[in-house]
């Protein structure tokens, strides 16, 4: 399993905002320079993070981004879901026709669901402040 660049770069960008929490806005250029990420790509990531209420922004020459909440109140799970969407390892939900033709009692689905629950449990237990 591998996070996409959205997830990895988003976590890196949020780490920069965490380090500046309470000190004011951070420009996209500052994040891009520190983490060697394209400004255009960061704008896309920050747009998603803003949409999910994790960051706020002010436009203009003195503008930038900051965390919408304390780093202790933001989980890695929230960040990843904002950027990557919900994690779904199983290809079915057990209702209706299954793409693979298996019955709803598929053992593989149960295993994949357990792995998925473990991922949620871990990512929701890690706070941004721990980065």
C-alpha cells in the first residue's frame, strides 16, 4: 500500500503549518520552498484542506494559510481523508451484486474490512501535533 503524492505532500504541508501555529499565516511559497513542492500543486492541496475545514486562508500579498484548529485537535486521519478520500480496500459493501461474483459472506471482504478498520484506528489516533 502506498499513499499518493496528495497524501504525502499534504502531510508535509500541514507539518509546516503546525510548526507555525500561533505565529501567523504561512505563504504557499514558504511551504513550497521548505518542502520542495510545486506552488500550483500546493494550492490544490490547500484548497481540499480548506474545503474540509482544516486550514483557513487570506488572499493577497500578505496572505497565506494557517491551521483552522489546534494541531492537537487535527488527526492524520482527517488530513488523509480530506486529500485522498475514504479508504476502501474491499471492492464491495456486501449489499447486492458483487463484482467478483462471490456471496456476501466472502472471507476476503471481512479481512480487508479488518485491515481498513485498523488503518482508521491508527490514523485517527495520531495527532498533527505529533509530526
